[in-house]
């Protein structure tokens, strides 16, 4: 039995071919993400104390995730820390957009604590700035943690402007090269994606651009890097769009609905 056990262990070890695949990085990233959220929003959290905790945790993440030794990962924390006030300013604008847009919202506190769409935007904004410093895996783990909690998949590489509103959140997908301008509203089930998947499209603009003041209703699908949704437009539910839409447009997907009374 011992011999068979040793053979099984040897076979498993033989297949473990990823020297940098340390699941502790995922766990610590989730802890770091929660610390960030508490630091920025929780009234009872001491900012100074948590900043020290964040720095310590960030150093752990750097040790786990910075595999290229010539890159100065240790210098990232101060640069990222300097970005936090501006990120918080943007998130407060997002929260105000939720308050203005959703009649079901009873208080601003409810937005911060009970709205999965706001949480998804918050983690996106925190991860997006970190991505700019050349540490891609940690931001991706941050948004995947948010994805798991909220059902909203926002790639940290997307570019999203101010006062962004996501209602209900579930099932939304926003791809890596999406550009969303200011005052945009998106409802559940919306996909901003690519026309097709191909590794050769890496580093190519393959997801749509959404201009200012656009509203996209539930389950609309908008695809393609050359697709631009013009400013002040409204995209109706279940629309399928693969080409550009001019400014001030209303796009609807109408189907005949028959109602038959059964006696």
C-alpha cells in the first residue's frame, strides 16, 4: 500500500508543472480587497491603522506575484497609495449616481453596503489603478473575487468614466478593452464583449465603446472593438448590436406577443 501511495504522489508531483501557482496569493488578495473596502468606507475603521495593514499585505502579494525580479514591485505601494483618494472620490460619485437613478434606494448607506453593482464597481476601480503598475495577476484576482460575490464580471483593464450605475448587477460582462464614458447606466445581463475569441486578438481593441449618458437595458449584447454606442442613446432590452449606433438613438428589439384567453 505504501508503494502504491508513493507512486500516486510521484504522479501528482510530476503533473504539478506551474512553479508560480500559489493559491495563497488568491487568498491574500481577497483579504487585501476586503481591507481596502473597509479602509475607504467603514466609519469605525481607523484609516492610519489599516494603511499599515494594507502595506504589509501588499508586500506579501508582491513576494507571491512579482516573478520578474528586474521589475521594481516593491516600489508600487507608495504609488498605489497616492491613487486611493482619487479612487474614493470617483466611487462617491458612483454612489450618488445610484442614489439618483434607483427609486428603491432608501439611503446612501444602503448603496455602499447592500448594492452588488456598487461593490463590483468599487473593486473594479481599485483593481484598475493597480493594473497600471504592471502587476496583472493581483488585479485579476480582485475582480474575480468580486465576480464571485456579485455575479458581475468587469475586467480590470476596462476604462470606465465617472458616475457609473449598474442596476441589479447579475450577469453583466464588461470585457478588457471596453471603454465606457461618463454617466452610463447598465442593467442586469448586459454583455459588452468581443465578436469572437482568438488569442491573436491579445492587445487589440476588441470590445465596444459606450459614449456619455447612454442607458443599456437588461440582456442587451453589444460586441466588437469598432462598435461605438453614440452619446445620449438608449439600448433596449435583449438587443443584439455588432455595429455602431449614432448619437441620440433609441434601439429596440420588438417581438410580437400574443395573448390568448383560455376558457
